[in-house]
């Protein structure tokens, strides 16, 4: 079954509600990336999210994009804060991806207050993004971030500039924090009113690795069992209009896509509370 689609904000694109997070390709050989394309096509995924800082991910995507030209809504990110370096990084991304434009350029992990002010002030990365949009190198402009403060920070970002998309953590355990939940809900409402796309990450995050062996390529320990992943993904998809960025591990990607393809309704509170309890889930951000 194909994953359902929804309007990606005001872009006019009907994106699959699970977006392929190409961070999973950062340290993978081209052979693995080529195999991933078949998995994406099998589930009808039509939206890819990558970043200049994701190792060799942009390079790994180049043959995939050449094989399926126009198939994917393509987003990348710049971590630079000043206009000149951001402009240079975008051009490097275009070359690495083998394309003449991207659909979405995002200011990556814009969370630190000082960096936030630099990026959104004259001479900052936002200025370069706007220029790139005017030149046709970029279709839309978004902002991303991590951390307990990021929902509140994104609200400030939308006050400063009319971004087309936001990206931030969203899962059951994270939303147990009243502070985070209040700010996320307020951000979500603003985005719905202004038709700003809301992308979410860490849907199947379980907890920090701490002293446990790292058995996955994610920086956090993820859920592993299909039935647990089902609940986590279904919970995230149950909020209307939310997009879920997949997972930074190629081995778990098929499980996330399979869960999304079978989504019909939200799990109840009892099921989610039981999942958090039996898996000993912890918030990644406090």
C-alpha cells in the first residue's frame, strides 16, 4: 500500500506524509543508496530531505535523482549563518546532487540565539536563501531545529520571516513535557493558519545510547520492534497535516515505511502509555 499524501504547506506539492530522511545515507556506500531507491518507490515516497552536513548523502542521492528526474520534491539544508558561506554551500549542494535547483532550502538547526540573530539579520543566511529563491535556485525556504526550546524558537522565526516550512522533534514522550507541548501546539496552530508545512523528526526515538552498544547509525537508540514502530509512527501521523521524516538508519527505514503504509487511525492513550512504559522511553531533549 502507498503512503498517503497531503499538501506540503503552500508549496502546491502533494508530499507523502513520510519523507525520506536522507541522513540515513551519510555513511552508506552507493550500492545501499541504490537499493533504497527501490524501497522508496515501492511505498510511493515522493519527497526527500537531505543536508549539506549529512556526510556523503547528497552525493549518494545524485544517481537516484538522475534515474527518477522530477519524481521527488527535493529539500536540502545549509548550516551556515552568513550569506556568503550559505550561498557557497548551496551551490556545492546543487553540484553534489546533480540538479539545477532544489524545491526547499532550509536553515539548518537554527536554535542558538546568537546564531539565530546572525542568520535572520541583513547579511545572514536568510538573505542568501531569498536571493537564491529569486534566482530560481530554490523554490521555498524553511527552518529546522532540535532541542526542548525549538518549538518556541520556531514561533519567533515565523514572526521574523514568513518561512514555508518548519521541522522539529515530535513523539509521544517529547510531548509529555507541558512546556514543549504548549509551544508545539501553538506553533502547529500558527502553521495551519498560515499554511506552513510542519515536518517532524525522532518519531521512533527511544532514548540516548549512554553506555549501551550502538547497534544503529542513529545518534539515539531507536525503537526496533515492528509493532512498537507501528504505534509510534501512527501516533505521529494522527495529527492532521503533520509530515514525518523517516529515520537515520537504512535498516529501520522499511519498518517505518511499512508502518506508515498501514496507518488508519491513532493509537489510544492506553496503548501509547504502555509503549512508553515497557520500552523505558526517555525524552532526548530536556
